[in-house]
């Protein structure tokens, strides 16, 4: 049996190598910049401290691997997600080292970037001006009162108030707060907002490896989020305080229109220079554009990114990093829906009335569901900008409005991957029933045992050395109106029965129906508000997408080069590359999958490889390049 498996793996490796070069762009280029290259930590900090995030090359976004050289002992980088970690406390100093960033598709393409790690003094008392204060807030210390039976609501809210006062006293970014629970103990509360406004927060058990248990005992209400186990960080599109009884949604109130930007720009220009008063120097902002869902909350903005304000001059806001995306001021949106956010805006997400949780690390915690509240009582909402869960048990995980969400070890029993999330990582974790991800840029399974839910739709999905199981659904099930632009699986095992892949049919519409017209270069959908079919097609299409006429993978095809909108219409400029092109009555298709590769992986008995609708596919089922003359380097984001 062992010999047969080795032969199988050898054949798969040879197969993958033979087809890997099909459809490769001749203009391959390495990354051009790092989003962040300078990190400030204290001499007492260990664990994850930030992420290296390369961009700007010909590769698909996040399709890079990382290594570092010249770093102090104990400083490491995760090769696959760029996470920087510190294993042991470092002396106060400024450390300079180098990261080498390799393209995944063409590993000969590499770029080197300088990285700076500034370590300032960390103290527990008698803080000087430049030092970072570390303070533990022990739940059972008695300092913050005692519980009423097992109800710690007042204790937790007093701890929050103490942290906020300390945070204000020491200054922005100068407090590292740790809330300590007793390992094995259970802590009930009826207000799940006790983390709101805390910038840097650890939540952990006092006994490594022994989980404390947290539970929200509040009754369900019309605002189901109040029944969730925890709200980690305050969602920046909500306007609810830590003790308010209602939740309001006013996303446009914190967004301010800007001129069209280009990828690589490090500044934005406000349409109204008077709006500059909303952007203090040093605060985080979100730059976003393109309404890809056209309903729902939080808004499902396709192109979004997070940055800090470096300076403001007139209506020009300078950021601390280059923009990854082009943001256009003429994307479609409707004034009839306050959650429709299409045109380019810069959002004030870290405000005086709502300080962001910039980094949260949760370790050795079991979050307990309340069955009496049904689905709302199982959820944990994670909205810290950078959050890590280590050895935790989460009944239902909802990362939302965040830059990085990482789960290491432990288990996630189900989850809805929400919107405005740059990267979600499951590393060494057991997961079940994950779904959605329509507003997630990058989903990574690494060394993880993942049982599929009813469907995922992130823009990019990668699995490395993982087990992908299909019980009720196929191991890789893709759903919804959104396109997953890249799927990359390596060194993994598929388990289940039936086909490996399941995908919803490609989106289609007919020229001449439902307000759809074609003038030889531009496809116009003139009834976005009233035509479900038009809206769904618009969600699936993107700049760089292949559009097929008559049937998927037909020789009659073009490429979406630009998207814009006005009034109730959306315009898709299409460069028709092959075939006669559309005429009245032509059915146009956008596939759900764009680029799929499965390498050095195998299936267990009971599963079978099946074909997908992807433009390029590298699997044991079938291998095909992109259509001739399709430029691979425009396929990413």
C-alpha cells in the first residue's frame, strides 16, 4: 500500500510539473512593494506582531512566499501568510533585516525589501514617555468587584472602563492590556461588548493549555448581534456604544468621496477638501469602492484596503502605504439603499467615538453557545483589525471588517466568513461548515482538517497540506453570485464521496433582454435595480474576467477591461478577442471559477475528479490553459 501511494504521489508531481507552465504570462514580474515594512513593538511582547504583505507584481494578490534574513534570533515569518512573530523578548533597539518575496507561479521571480523592527521599552509600572505599558486585568482578583453568582457582567464592564481610562492616560497605542481568566472556570455575562474601544488586547487563561469558558447569557432580541457570545472589537460601520440598547447602521456617514485612484498611489484626493477634518494623523482608514452585492449589511465592497493617515494637506490625504487597488469615482451605486457604497470613498474607521481594536490575541478560551437563543447564541463576531485565536473553541465564527483573522489550533464548529476582510487563515485547526466569504480577499487553509459547508466564495482560496472533507457537500463547494478568481491546492487530501468540486452554474444574460445592450465594445445593463439577472451578472463580473458567448469555454470570448456606472446602468467595456462577438439574442457567461490548480494532492476512495468551468485548470481531471492571447497577469487583483 505504501509503494502504491508513493507511485501515485510521484505521478501527480510529474503531472503538475508538466502543466504548470501552461498559460503563463510572458510578462512575469516580482512584487513591487510591501504594504508595511516598519513595525513597533515593546521589549515585553512575544507572539504575532504583524504581517508582511507584498503587492504589485504580475502574480495574483497574496500569491507570494516569504523568507527573512538578518533578523534578530527568534524573529520568524510564516512563509505562506507573511505573519511576523517574536519567540522571545527582544532588547530595546532598532533592528533592520531583509525579506525575500518569491512569486508562487514563477519562483524565479523574487524581490527583496528592507524591514525595520523597532523595539521600545516595555514596562509594568513607572512608565516613561516613550515606553509601552503592559497591564494585566485579572477577572477574579476582586479589584473589579465580584460576580453575582456566575454572572460577571459588572466585573467585565468595570474592567473595560479601567482599560479605557489607562489607555487614555498613557496615550495612543501605548497600552497592552491583558484580561486574564482562570483556566477551567466559566464566566457568564449579559453584555457582549466589553472589548469595545480597547486598542491592543490579550484575552487568555491563566493556565497555558487549559481553557477558560465564556458565555453570553443575555436573552435574544430583535438585534441578534446582542445575543452573540462575544463582539471582539467594535465594527466600524456600526454606531452602537458599549451599553446602548440599539444598533444603528449609517455607513455613508463615515465615508467621504474621493477622486479615482490608481494601484500604487500613496495618497487620495477628497472631492470636498472640507472633509479632511475627519482624518487625524496616525489613525486608520479604509479606502473602498464597488458595490458588489447591492444590498445587506455590512456593505459588501469589492475593493477595500486599510492604511494609516500620514499627513493631510488641503484635500489630499497621504497614506502610510501604496494602495493595492484602483478605486473609481464612477462605479455604480444607488441612493435608494444607504448601504450601497460603490463610488470611491475614504472611510474614517478609527474615530474618537469608536476606537478600533488594532490587535487582539485570544488564547486558551472556549466560547460556549447558548442553545436557547438558536443561531444568534452561537456566534462570535471578530472585528479587530488584526486578530489571532490560539487553542480556542468557537461554535460559529464571523470575522468581519478586519485586515487579518487567524485561527491557530483549536476548532471552529461552523462559520460565516463575512465582508471587508483581507485575509482569513486557519492553521492547524479543525473546521466545519464554513460558508460565504464573498467579501474575503484571501482564505488560507494550512495544516487544517476542513469539512466543507454549503459553499464558499472568497476571491482567492489556497489549501496547503490540509485535509478537505466533503460529507453533505463536495470538499470544494463554491456558491453564490460571486467569482472565486483563484483556487490553489497543494499537498492535500480530499475525503468524501462523489465529485471533488461543486460550483453553481455560470452567470448568464441575453443581449437584448432585461435592458441589456451591446454596441461592439461596451455591454450596458440598464435595469440594475429592477432586474435580478442583471444584478447577479454584475456581481460575478470583474475587470479581467473572461466573458464567453453562447457557452462556457466557447471559442467566442472577450475580456472585461473596465467597469463603470451611471444612474441605474452599469457599463462593462469588453475587448472581444476571438469569434464574432455578441449580437442580439447572444447569451453571455461569466464562470464562477477563473483559475484552478490542484498539485501534489490525492483523493481518498469514494471521490472522483471532475471538471470545472474555470478559464484555466490544472487538475488530474483535466488540464487546459487560458484561451490563447489571454494575459494571465491581468487575472489577479
